C-alpha cells in the first residue's frame, strides 16, 4: 500500500537550535491584526552566511550559519531541522512510554497501554535479551533446516509470512488502480537485501567494496546464529543468488510508470504460468480467501524467477538465501552482539553512522515502528491543536484556489484538458492531524520478555487486517501514515492529500509564526502534495483516483516537453564525483517542489494583501525573501557520503541542497525577491526556465 503514496520525503526527529526554536521563542507576541497576519517577529539571522550572495548560492547564503553551528551528531547519517523535529517528537513518545511504565495498576491485557509498555520494556531489556541469545528463534531454525527442495519453498514462505517475515515477493491487498473503489490482490517483485538492484549490478569500486562488506556481514550473522562452519559458503551463495535476482528486477525509474506496473490477470492463469512456485498452495496456507483476479507489478520478474526456482543446481543457494532472509529480519531483536553486527553493516557501512543510538532511543523507535498507530493515539491527545488544524485547512483551500486560477491561465494547455484538470483539482479531499477511527490491535499478544513472539503476533494482526479487505470496498478513512510522523503524502487512488499532526509544527508551521514562514513551510508542503496529483505519475490518474487518461495527445506532449526539461536540469546535478541525481527517478518530486512553491508563494501574496504593510518587514527581509528562506531552512542538512550515495540510488526525492537550488533556479518570483541580476550563477538561463503549473 505504501508504495502508491507520494510523500514529502521527510520522516526521520531535540531542542532545535536554529529555525524552529527561534519561531517558538517568539510565540508570545501582540495579538494578530487579522487572520494570518502577525506582528513582526525575529528571524534567525544567525542561520545565514551573509558573506555569500543570495543569487549565486542560495543554499550557502540561507543556511551557511546553521550548517556551521549544527554539526551532525555521531548517531546520525543526515541532520537538518526536520530531523530535529523528528527527534523532538521521539522525545515526546519516550515521555509517553516512560509514563506508562510508572503506572501501578495498568489496564487489562490487550489494552494499548499494556501492549505499548510491555513491548517497550521487552526491547529495552538488554540483559534478558543477552541471556536468551538465539533461543527465541530456535524452532524457526529447526524448521528452516528441513528445507531440501524448492517445491517446499511455498510452504516455508507462507509459514514465515504469517509471522511477518516477508521475502521473495510481496502479496497484499490494496485499491485497484483502474477501479479505485475496489480492493484487489497485488503481487510485486522482491528477494533482495541491499537497498536497490544497482548495488548488485554496478561495477564501480565503491559498489564492489559494499558487496564485499555485505558478504562478510552475512557470514558474521550466520556464525552468530550457530552456523559457524558453513557461514562463509552460505554467504557467498546468498550474494550470488541475489545478484541473479537483481538482474531480473525492474528498475525504480521503470516502476514509476503506473501503466507498466498495472498487469491485471486471472489468478488461475497466473498460477498456471508459474510452475516453479506453488502459488496456490502459498495462498491457501497463508489463509488468503479465494479471489478471481490479481494485479502483477512486474510480470517479467515472475517469469524469470520461475527459471531460477527450477534450476536444480541452485538448491543450495536457495537454502542459504532462505536462512539469510529470515535472519536479517530478526537478528536485530536478539542479543547485543547480533544487534551490533546489524548496526555495523546497515548503519555504518551503508549509511556512515558512527555510533549506535542509546538503548532507550532505539526502544522508542522500535515501539513506534511496531505499534505506531496506538502510540499515536496517545500522542495526539497531548500534542495536537484543533486551531492548527483549522488554520491549515484554510491554507489548503487557499492553495486550491490559486491552483485553479493558474490552470485557467496556462498558455500551453487546451481548454478541454483544463476543464478536466480543474475537475480533478476540485475532487481532491484532505485529512489533517489524525484518523477519525483507530485500528484495533487488541488481538496482538504482547508479553514482556518475549520480544520475537510479540512482534510476530503484531505481524499476524497486520496480515489479517490486510487480507480482510478482499471483497470489501476501499476504506476512504484509512490513513497511510501514523499521526506522529513528520511527513505528508498524496494518494493517487484516493485523490487525497494528508498532513499528519507531526508535521504541523515548527519549522513547518507555528500558529505564532509570520505568515511568510508558514507559507514557505507548510504552505509549500501543501502545494507539493497537491502538485503530486499533476506530476509525471499522478497526472495519469483522474479525480476519482482511477488510472485513466484525461489528457489530449497534444497537451500530454506539451506537458512532457516541460517535465523533460526538469529531468535534464536535475540530471546535471552531481552531488558525488561518480554519481549524478537521477532526473527521471526524481522528476515527480522535483515537479512537485517547483509547482508547490509557486502555489504557496501566490497564496501568501493574497494573504499579505490583508495585512498592514508595517507588519511585513522584519530583520531587513521582505515577506517574499523570508518565504524562500523558510523553504531553505527546512531542507538544509548535513549528510554522510554513504547515505547520500544510498539516497541517490533509492530515493525519489533529490538531496536537500538540490530541493532548494533546483526549483529556485526556475522561479522568476525568487529572482524578483532578491533582485538577482540576469546571468546570476545558480539561476537557469532565460530560455531554459521551466514553468509547468
Ligand atoms: Zn513528494
């Protein structure tokens, strides 16, 4: 389900030196003149580097001071203001969990308070976990040890999947992209451990070094789980088989095209076409009710997979692969040695993080990742303001109004397509804060001291929840993110934009901030999510959330001429010597940033007309200038080289620096705000300027 969400790309969470804190400090000021207008307030000018010219390197100008004053902590791989917000949210979650552990007469088993507390205490009990060692997975390993034939793989995978260990391919229920009211079973490619097929296939020295480190890591985990003598042989088999699987996988860029990943077929036909894997047995054993048709994301992957499964010589490789895919998902929950080895590879080698987070922080993150929605239920009771919700709802409608006017004024689109675009825009729905109805986790059995079994129980509840959707209409009230998440998303199938409570805070939004700061923050985020409905991918869905073409051929061509320029602009950015931004993979996000900022800018201009001019000046910056400084303040960050490499390969979002430089290079509004001379360094040439929406 999550794969259909187009996000803002944040999610990571301290007392904020810099932008956010400054906004808070100024919370107590004179009453507002009118809605959205606020008295002049201080701007964190210490974040700037005024030795730089705004028009030659706005990134350094807007954030040079901040970057110097806020070095990256050794426990992080990326560090910016929204990581700080994320961290602050985490501290609040920690307070909530700590409070639960102090309650004497805790509620009955199955209550969310009992579940959260026992899960939290189980993870933080490092002494108990060390004593248990690999005992919690003893039975699992005995069962896997009996695997001797790829024909048995379906049974093994169904058994593992029922406990939450997914591998080889995904099978889940979500909306049919061409019948958005109907839930249908979807199948997607899988089988890899490294973050992308490129890690297996690229031949540069950095990629080769990562593969060597990966093979060593697999062997270490096998040895720690009692398979010392076979460890090296098994590790080399895993890497060899995964490299074959990488070779038959579809690339991320290719998967951006929703027409390519929509392949509806009858279940019986799919089963018959793939004799290498007992799909029907897998379905029955997993308890999936019978269904007629399914949607296959990557048919060629499944066809080639059949060949790998039927190759008898590969049996020992499959055996090693099966053990590894189980262990990599569970090892982090075992002893300190297991956890340390998982950290060494996944965080240090892959992301450049030097030091493990303290046990307490890891425990909070684990609970948040496992029972996020129940935890969010407690979070919003304490940290959500209905006033903020009303204010953000007002901004959503303002931006919708600006978008409508801009569609009407477009010079490249025919009146016919404009009507369709406006109808889609009008049909957008939105959610702010937290769900109206919460999911029920009461059947999950969480027992203190039984970390692995508790997690498997939550996974079983999640699986049943998903499977129960078969045959039911799509639930429009469901949320794709927990309320405490610092992020936002657009769902093409629901044609809705969603803003969890977690993001309605500084530096994105404050009830007391200057409007320019809020429009350059949450305003641009709202615009970004709206624009996803009109990016390379979202524009293929109509207002009812169906994958169906509403464009004339000429309009589509003119649209793609413009998006093609965005692709070309971003392809030229080279954050690492050997690696450029993938302009095609990131185009949806880059389009959404450019369009979103433009919409928010004009919504702000409308708002400012209602304010007294003296309110708008502060610290020598105009409202328009502060709008862009606010946007920059959100995306400035430190990032480790290996994290940057990973994101350039896997993340549909451009790195923070280029989310500032990329869109501003195209915006006449930015040039005007800072009085940039033609030909200024970071700006696109007049003839290359792109305006899409
Ligand atoms: Zn996005």
